[in-house]
C-alpha cells in the first residue's frame, strides 16, 4: 500500500511545526490530545493520540467491572468513526475499519499514565470537495478539552487547535 510511505515523509516535514510548540509534542497533558490528519489522493487518514484519562476518566489498569465496561464502551465508540467525524458530503467519503490501541498498564502495575491511540480512514471519491471535517470527539468524550491538529495535504501543511466550541477542521480552501 503506498499511502503510509507518502504520509510518513509529510508528517516528518510537519515535525518542526510541532517541535516549535512550547510544550513537548508528546507531553502527557490531561484534557489535551493530538490529531495527525492527512489527505493523500482520495485517502483521508486521521490519527489520534492522547492520555487515556481524556477518554476513560482514568489511566490505570481497569480493576472493577465498571472500569472494564468503560474501557469496552470507549473502544467500541472509537471504532465508529462515522459517529465521531462528519466529512464534507460532496467528497463522498466512505469510512474504513478503525484501529484502536488502548495502551493501558497491566493489572497490578504502578504506572500512572497511559495513552490511547486511534486511527481512522476514509476513501473519498471526490477528494477535491473535502473542505472540512467536523470533529465530534469533544461531544463523545467530554473530558477532552483541546486537540492540537496537524493537517497535511498535497496543497501544504498547517497546524490548528480545536476546542469544544470550535470543532471544524479545515482541510482545503
């Protein structure tokens, strides 16, 4: 598949913009997460990385039945990108299966921090019509307060910050 080999150089090119942020790009900050967005031909890809607390409300290994149910519900919700993102209708984007990786510590671990990574993909029949993506992550996960987004397309790259009252991610102009 050619997409990852195209996206990787583009994301590496965006790295200086991320590094310029006064906070470390991988800093563990509750309420904040990162989105890496790329549009390569008709392939739209969105990658999420952030503290598990933003999604689950805790970061340790789930020990109670309620915590285990919370993890299962969050995993299921993250695997439904059509419920979390709305693409420009004219772009005719078809959602593909999602990948979710909950990097929770093993039971009995004293680790205090954990991360969740997710990757969503769409195949868009009319990618030139993809002007924006409305991000529903804030509504789905209210503990999430800020998304630092990097967008890479054939037209260039940009960085933006999304918040619960500003959820539209501009892809092309």
